[in-house]
C-alpha cells in the first residue's frame, strides 16, 4: 500500500510539472508572433528599398533575414529578390539557379527560372537564354508567364540569327496570347525576321496588322520606321514616304525620327512628285494602311503583364571601326537603305576594370570601340562593341580578326 501511494504521488507530481511546462495556445502565440511579425516587417522594408532602387540597403536586410530565419515563409521571396540585387552577374545567375532548383514547386522557383533567361538575354548570351527559357516551358507550360517566355525565346533566336525558330516562337505568342501585351511585340519580331530574310511582303503584312489591331501599342514609332523600310525594298515609294511622314508627324521626339527624316529627304530627292502627293492627302496614314486594312481597330489590350524594359545607354563612343565593304550603287529607281544593325561585341562585364582592359586590347589591335551600358535592378552591364555593320558576314570578319588579336571572345550581335 505504501509503495502504491508513493508511486501515485510521484505520478501526480510529474504530471503537474509537465502541465506547467507546456504553454497554453495563447502562450504559444506570444512566443512565435513577434518573430513572424519581425521577419514580415524586415521583408516589407527590403521590398520597399528594392522598389526605391536602394539596392545596397535592400541587399543587407535580405542577407540578414535569410541567414537568421532560413525556414521562414518569406525566405523564398527574399532569396529571389537577393539574387536580383546582386551586382555581380555570375553571383546573380548562381543564386537564381539555386532558387529555381530548390523551389521548383513554388512561384519563386518559377520566377527565378524566367529571370535566369532574362539575365542571359540582356548579357547577349542567347544560347544560354534559350536553354533557360526552354527549361521554364518544360516545367511550367501552363504558367501565366509562358506567353512572355515564348516571346523572349523568339527574340533570343532572332538575335542569334535563327529566323525560322524565332518566327515559330512568335507565332506561339499569337496563338496563346492574342489579347496580351506580347502580341504586337511578337508581330513586330516576326516582321523583323521576315525583313531579314527578304520576305518583304510577309514583313509588310505583320507591320500592318500591328497598326490595324493594336492601335495603342507603345512602339508604333518603330513600326512605322520598319514599314517605311519595307515599302522601299518593295519599291512602293509613295507608301514608304507616307510611313516616314506619319512617324515624324506623330512621334516628333522618337529616336527614329532622325532616320525617318533622312529617308524622307532621300526619297523626295529621287522622286520629286512624292511631296505634293502626300501633302494633298487628308492624313498620311491612309497611304500606309488603306491598301490592306481600311478599318483600324482602336481597342488595344491593357499593358499589364509586360516586364519593364531595362535602361540602356550608349556611352563612351569613340568611333566606328567598319571594314571596307562592297559599295552598293544608288540609282534613281532604288535608293539604298543603309541600316547597320550588326555589331561586334568583345565582352560583357559588370566591373569597369575589366572594360578598361578590353578597351586597351581593342585599341592595340587597331580598332576603335564604344560601350553600351545596360541597367537592370542592381546590375550594370558594360557591353564593349566595335563597329556598325550592314550585314552579319561583314561583322563576323571583324569578329574573327579581333579574336586572334585580342585573345578575347568576340561575337556578332544584332540590334
């Protein structure tokens, strides 16, 4: 009996002590809530700094949050944002890969995979961009970003000179996202691809579809320029003149105006009758659109899904190093379009010291250079380029010479 009472007393004492050690639900909330609230506040603060482009402070907060609270709900978002604010390209890419792999079942993993492709595209690493975009579409075929990814994959193919695959990707954008902001962009890309392969009728058709179906598209100035160039190649002087005039009249501050004015002057010189013909028309646009689509649709989709374009600056222009190319004859019947979309790129860097080193090598090789600066999030990319060429083959000749003389990798890019 005494043994039984002793055992019972011990059990009661133990259960009482255990009951005291287990916190009540209210006590649990009081322990956890401050930490959860603190991490949320930190993340929101970092997000605001990111939006304000205070990347250095944002990076410090995110690094601390990830290190101290690795299992917190905000960590996937924090790691994705941290990868974006890395100044070093290789570090940013490595972190994006990690997020994409570790959170492939979460929105952050999906976004990281797309961002990976975007980083490669901006750095003119088009084969890597295509690979990243393809992986995205393999994993997330039905994702809301799929249409946008098809567009950028098409643009990667086009920049690399693979026009057939570019057209295929742009067509998928039109098939799956006709009502999205990416549709007119895809039509413009298709038009450019057809123009490159001298399928001018197909190019004209795509440019006119943009004017007819997407009247609120924010790059119509570029569309009018490309349409004018296409009309010239088709020897449709009147329509070409009207396209350039429309661009100059409607978008007087656009970058393309100087080139359009040059073409107008050239056409007026070769075809004096054009000026009076266009001036007599009620609106120049009629000559551009009436031949195919007389009724324009003014409704355009809201541009809500488009990713903001990175800031691009052309800086430190020294001179163009264009090799001697075969002279093209200009005749009164066929003016020569001197479009120079090809460039030789000798390097893409995130550090100015590396730019200087490459500049010296190019100068020693007997060529002159210029630098294109691209800003995206916290990153600044310096693209060291040589020349402006009318054809890919001419640019490739200089690229081959620079590879031998500078021992750097030189590629041909098109813009």
